[in-house]
C-alpha cells in the first residue's frame, strides 16, 4: 500500500512540475484543466486512500456496502496496477495533445477573429425556463411547503417516495442542466463590464447557482459550479489562484464526507441529530477515507472492476451502446434489449451491489481495462488528447472574454464526464442534450477584433 501511495505521490509531484514549466509563458490551457480534473478524481485519492489503508490494522467499516466490500478484499496489486494505468493514460494524453496541436499550429493559417457573446434576453429566457421547470418538479413531488416538497425530492432521487414518471424523471434530470447554466449569468455579471447595479446582479446570480445546485439533490453540484467558475478565472487571467483552490478544497471536503448523510436526513426525518451523532463518533481516519473515497469514486469503482468483474474484453462496445440506446427504437416497434448487449453500468451495478441499485459504473481505469486490457489507457489517452486539442484549437480562434471562456468550460465539463464514471451513459443523457441545446441558443458567434486576452479582477 505504501509503495502504491508513493507512486501516486511521485505522479502528483511530476505533474505539478511539468504543468508549471509547460504553462509558465502562455498560462494554463484546457489540457491543464483536464489533468487537474483527472488528478482530483484518480491520482490524489489514490495517494491518500492507499496511505490510509496501510494504517488500518483491520479493514475499515464505512457503513457503505460497496466501499466496505472493496476495502475488505483490496490487494496492493490492484492499487499499483491502477497507478501504472493512470500513468500510461497521462503519457498518451500529453503525446496525443501536443502532436496534434503543434501540427495544426504549424500548418494552418491564423483563424479568423471571432467572438462568442451571450445574448442577454435569451439567457434570461433559459434561466426563467429553469425556474418554471424547477417549480413543476417540486409541485409534482406534492407537499404543502418548499421543505416538504424538497424532502420528497430527496426520497425521489433515492428511488423511494413519489413514483417515477416520464415527466418528473426528465424534469429532475434538467436540474443538473440549469445548475451548470447558472454559472453563465454569474460570469457574465461578475467579470463583465459595467458597475451600476453590478453587486445586486452578482448576488442574484449567486443565489441562482445555490438554488439550482440544491435542487440537484447532490453534494457535488455546488462544488462543481464553483470549480467551473474557478476554471474560467484561471483561463482568462492565466493564473492558478492556488491559495483560493486550497481553501476551497478544505471547505468542501466535509461536504463530500457528510453531505450525502445530511441530504438523506432532510428527506427521511428532517432531523440532523443522527447525523451529528455519527459525526461525533466517526474517527478522523474513517472520515478522511470516506471523503477521498467519494472524491475518487471512479478510481474505487475501478478497483471493484478488477476484483469482481471477470469479463472478456469489450472493445468499446459499451460506448456504442450508450449512443444507440438513446435512439427511441421502442417507438418503432423494436426490442432494444434484444438488439443491443447489456449495458456495462447494469452489469457492474448487479455485480457490485444488486440489480435494483442505482447505476454504479465500472470507473475510468476499470473501463479502460475492460475495453482493451493493458493497452486500454494508451488508446483512451490518445482519444482524449485528440478531443482536447480540437477543443483548444476552437477556443484559440475566439476572443478570450470571460463569457466565451464560460462556454468552453461547460464543453470541457461534458468532455470530462467519463473521468468520473468510465461510462458514456452519463454523457449521452437528457440533461447534457438540453445543456448543449441551451448553450447554442444563449450564445451567438460574431466577428471580433484582434485576438487578445482580457484580464479581469
């Protein structure tokens, strides 16, 4: 365990030094942000979890069926294998990105200066639609007050309470869409020109982020919005703001540890006494292990894949099924279950817990292994490097305004989703479909002057 933790630590230090030198002159780019996202969900948790596990005399008990089962059976071999595969993925990612990006910049002429601008009235229409959508969702939950309706929504997310229908299921999916879109008004008002009424507009935009994040019934929603806003400031100002990042991480770590328990307490009993009692009796190592397990859920799920999923190589069939399964073939009389093989998230969920549980994907590293074995990280790294270079090239041809950067940050979020799960089921989803649709509606491409960065404070 200590050896695996040391390997993850070396990877962390090397990546930090590499990115500091690589971006010293031109500042962070999309590759930098993607590496940060990957490190937060795979490298940093791998380092901390493997170290913490080495300090336990007996397997920890986190009162989570999947986590406890993994930590009772985990072997240092699986942790070390995941570290080596993460390293191979990072190397392939860098090579692919730089080869394609440098070839484009050498051979292609300078792009026409363009700018992405927010159309204010369209933005207000979309956010108003979010308010109406959220109201209809809460109303469908029943209850005579906001708190009672929200408590029913918490139970709904857990698969209990109000019966799931086509309407309320899709309305709930859209909460994630509007939570992400709420970052655009904040960036538009906080970083944009104009001073009259700016503070009030920023307060309203901040309230919108908080409310829409709460409606997602997820402890990750608000930290994710703040992360996207932070990334926007990083790209615009070409500065990492490491002190802010460190403080924000420490503040949100307790949210990762106890947020799920608090949300469930609101939905079940609206009494936090049990949560407070659990916090008091939880040891510091258990709390840290729980927090970094939730942060590195993709990595921990990958360890489960190594231990519990004995499947022949999938050769990418799961990702094709993820796309094709969104086609409404059932409306034309076709049996989708007979046409397509079983989705990997259902196989992993049934294997890890049971078939009635919510989807538990195989994790990024685990899916790499399922797809192509030991060469899986290389293939995935090459593909993601190509996608990131394309996104960076498209961004280079735009005026670097905060509102344009916010657009590309949401695109980067969609591109990075497989890091969290390893499955593309959560990329080709209703919430992301409407997310892209609303982005296309809110933004407009216009001709611009010479391309140059715009520094904001």
